[in-house]
C-alpha cells in the first residue's frame, strides 16, 4: 500500500485536477532523495548529449525544427500569459537566440530523441499491482529547463521539474497501456510536461487541468507514426511534436482559454473510451505519485548503452556474454559461425522482428531491427578482434558500443553485417518469455559453429543498463558514452559534460545559459 511518501489520486476523483494540485505542491514541498536527483541528473546529461551530437551530425528532423524555431524570435523581458516570466523566450541547443518556448522545446526534444539512445521506462510496478507495461522515454527534460529559464530559476528548480515530469509520465505508464489501443506512448509524457511546465510557471490548478484537458481532447497521436516498412522523421519526433502542442495548450490556459475539465474520467476521452467497462464516475485506474524518499518512477527507468531499440538490450547483452566465453567465434572474420538464433518476448518480436526489418534501408529502421543491431555489434567485435572482451563486461560494452557511425548508409549495407544477418533467425520465445516481461527483458541467443558446437547465453533478464541490473558498472559505461557523444558535439567533451551535469549546483545565471555552447557541425548525416 502507498505510504506517507506518496499521494493517491483515486479512480473516482477528478485526476486531471489532482495531477495539477500534485504538480504545484511537488514544486513547493517535494523531497526526493539524493539518489533520485543523481539518477535524474544522469538521464538529463545522457539526453542532452544524444541531442547535441544529433545536431552536430546534421540529422534531418532536428535541423528542420531548429530552422523553424529561428523564425519565431522572442524579444523582451516577459510574456503576457505568465506574469512571473523574466524573459520572453528560450534558446535551442547551441544558440543564444531566444525563440518562442514551444518552438525551442519541439526542436530540443526532437534532437534528444533522434538517435533513440536516451532513457526508457517499461511501466512496471508490481508492489502496487500497476503493471500496464507502457513504454516511455526521457525525452522531456527541455520542458523543465525552458520553464526554469523563463522564470529565472536555478538548477535545483529545473531538476525538480524533471523529476516531476518523469514521475507523472512514469506512473501513468504503469496504469494505462496506450500501445494496446495503438496510441503512441508520448501522450503520458505530454501530460507530465503540461503539469510540470504549468506548475513551474505559476499556473493555477484550474489552468493546468484545462491544459491537460486540451492535450487529451485535441492532440492524441496514434502509433501510425511508427508503422510502415521503413520509418520516418515522425517516429523520432513524436514526443517533440506532441509536447509542442502541450506547451501551447498550457500557454493558452494561462492566457484565459478554457479547455475540458475532468478529462481523465470523460467517457469520450481515450482512457474511458478504450475501457468501456469502467464504471461511470471513475477512471480506469488509481494513480499513485511519490512526494518524497527514493521510490520515484525514475529509479525504475533504464539507460541505453549506445544506439539501439531498448527491446534489443537483452540480445546485445547475451551476445557480449557469449563472445566473452567463446572468443573463437570471431576468428577468421566470423567464418566459424554457422547460424544464430535469438528468442524474445512480445512486443520485442513484433516491434523489432517485423519481416521488413530484415532489410533495413534507413537509420530509423536499422535501429529497430533485431538482426541489424546484433549483427552490427558482432561485426564490430570481429573487426576489433575481440578488443574489450577479455577485460570483462564493462570493457566489452565500451568497446562495442553502437554509435551513430554504425547507422550510416555504408554501415547499413556493410557486406559483413549483411552476411551475418543471413545466418540469423529471430523467434518469439512464447509464454515463458512473455510472462517475464516487463519485469525484465527476457531474451536468449544461441550461436552454432561450423562443427555443430552450440553456445547458449541462457535467458537474459536484466542486461547492463537495466534498472535491476546489479553486475555492470553503470557509471563507468555511461561516462564512456558521454565522452563519445561529447566528442561528436565538440572537440573537447569534458566541458560540455560538466556543464550539463550536477544541475542542483547550478545558479539561475548558469541555467539561463545552460544550452548556450558551441556545437561543431560535422556535415549532414541523413
């Protein structure tokens, strides 16, 4: 049962208004433990470096949205919709030009998500029986930074806003599976962003409720953006575009526009509409939100140790485990490998095992192809002649970490990768695998050599980067990732990593210019 460190918004209450009140109280009185703040700091640094490296390499969606943002210059010391604002706009990454806040947020969030390499949640809280298992990602931190910049607040204020966003979206992911109804998971993040942005900007509970109502009534993205044989910019920018609409909704509410009230219990809105068995006067769930201590949603979120779809993490860990124990498999260009078999749970099999993903042609499809991801990491191990494998798990992850150069057109069509992909089969593991998700990422990989010898990883549940992994040195591997991403952003990674870290120590002046650093453009990736 929830303790005094949590607040419960029962199903028979107006939960939209409850979220609004919770957000306002949270910004004033919440007391997350140091571990919560530390983990959120790491996710923020990770997200920013994913974003700035994507900008440096000229990826398409962030470039288009940054150019669009530049057309919405903001001038002045405040805005009419928020009397407490000290500036009229905020900058995109790597700029000193203030633009309309929703335009900066759409550009920055799109950059963060572009590589699909930042944090992930799985909506799993068995202690409360909240195991809806919805996905979500740490895409929304630019919202909290923008609010702190507009309000002239310090890093502790911005960091608290980040914890708040993750708490709301993370707990919604535990109680309502949007993907079941073909709705994109970013809706939960948009609701969290509305609540946090409004609370940070001094909105009233009624104004935040109104904005949540507008988001749910007007701006519901379906998973059609992720469908198709080859994925597009819409997939990577879904969180950004939906959050842009969410911030506009909050601005309109604060300016006097009135959106729908009590939207979560509204029979025509997504939550009750897709759960018609829900009794009248109730929503389909109770919502439990943390107020202090260490039991915050962010503590159950997972880090990606490179560029890969999170459903592949178990297979990549299994591959590393097998290669460490059987280094002879990578000798002679991998010629000893006769066949490979990966088994995993649904939805991993459905998402990254789609038959079209056997022949990815774009980066967005390659990073959602189990065959491509496993075989690219294997190719790197072969080319590096096992570098890192004998030193241990952490060294292997660092040596074989998938980075942007592994998703260029040349890499996607690499002859060795394609040859290895022809030897690989991906199967649904069946009920035994399915029932172990989303507690873990149940995956196994079996490699058979040319002599018929079988190497079996066994079932991997908690790969490195998973919140329940206890064997990897997460900070060591993340520091390596930060260094690699930072080097793509600038010639010297260390100052940028330091700038983006330890937000609680940053002054209001530091936050005002947090993203004002030079990004070295390195051509066009796409």
